[in-house]
C-alpha cells in the first residue's frame, strides 16, 4: 500500500495508542495535518456550552426545562472524560499546543447566564441551535 493510503496507515499505526479502533471518524482525527502553527484552537465544548445538540432543542420545544438543564450538565460533566483527553493527546502527539476557548471558565460562566430559550432559534429556522454563536459570527460577516 503506497501513496496517500500508505501515509495514512503509517500515521494511524504511530497513533494506535490513542485510538480504540480504525473506524472512519477516528481515521479523520488521527491524520496528521502539515502546519507550522504551534497552537491549535479546538472547538470542543461549543455544543455543550451553547446548546448545539438537537436533543436540547427537543426538550425546550416540549417545555421539559429540568431535563434540558440536566442534559446540559451531564454533557459538560462527561466532556472531560469522553473528549478532552483524546483531543489533547492527539494534538500533543504532533507537537502542537491545544487551546479550548469554549471551555474557558469565563466563557462557561457567561453562557450559564444566558436564558435557555435564547440559545435556540424558533421552529421556522433551518438553524435551531447555538444561536448565540451563529448570531455573533453573522455580526462579523460569517454565514
């Protein structure tokens, strides 16, 4: 096996201590990117802090506010175990430093003050979640 497939396989074998299996998602995570940057900004936490999962909107629409709050808390609590370590190890392996701006305590505390309803668009929108982040991006000219 040569070419790009060979490079991918070599990279995956070097990283096998960091992955559990060779499924498609984990392949994309472990493919090394060529960059001279020393710092990588990671979007981890945006969904958990700003309401990015569709099940959150389902709880809101069904007026199940206690379940919605409980899901937010559960997802944020287990984020550190499920995702943070994996991302940090994969990025560190490639001699990069990783920053997690959405997991900054100030960002989390700010987001916790936003009323739950303001995190979501209404039913008529094709975008339902992370309203605060999407609106902020639009203010800067991103769509």
